[in-house]
C-alpha cells in the first residue's frame, strides 16, 4: 500500500472495514452493502476506488500478504542469525501475526500467485515451500486452540530444510 488508510476518507474507511471483514469472514461471506455500511459510506466510493468487491479484496489482500511475507522474512533472517529452526520460526511468527491481526480467515484462502509460498520456496526450495504454505493456511483455517495449531506448525520439520547452515569460524 502506498498510503496509510485513515478514517478521514471514504477510501480509507473502506480499506479498514475490508481488512476487518475479509480478515474475519473471508471473501465469499462479505457483502458489498455490509462493507459500505461498516465504512459509513455508500457503495459508490467502493466502486469508484476499487471497481468491485473483488478489486477491494485484491487491494487489501495484497497488503496483508506483503505484511505476512515481511514478517516471515524477518523471522527467517533472525533465526539464521541464531542458528535455529528458521522456517519453523517464520511459520509461527506469521501464524501469530495473522491471529492477532484478525486475518486468519482471509489468509487461509489460497491466492495465485502465492507470496507466502514464494517466501518459503526461497528459503527451502520448491515444492517444499508451497507445501509448508499450504500447511500454514490449513492451520489458519482450522481455527480452534492456537496452542494446538502452533504445536502442529512446530512439528513441520523436513530433514535438513529448516535449520540454518553452520556458521564458518570468524577469521582473526
């Protein structure tokens, strides 16, 4: 997103309402009229700024996927620095963020191209990254007890794929 949505504009209110509605209910369950009402506007600004419900969804979904991918990349880098389970850390950080932000339902919906799978493919290679992304989405879709989902995500440990390479000794 090139700008930060605020409640000062109809476009900003629509984006904020869409983040909440799509995050909690997913694309299909949300109606255009509900989005407009939640944004305290009419459907006109939605169609003016985004063309359709699908356009608004694509706009907010791109932003949310970018936020999650950035968090995963940060977790991967930090875990590598500490020589620990890098991809496992990325999956947990992304899961926790999606849960806290209320984006579980939206992020459980597949998307093509899939930026989460791309981030994981970069870390562990394809198709393993895409498989891990699918498992992560399944954990989001399952809802239920967050600790059970976190335990399931921690259990995803393909041999040799999730750990940082050994550091070379420092030169003196």
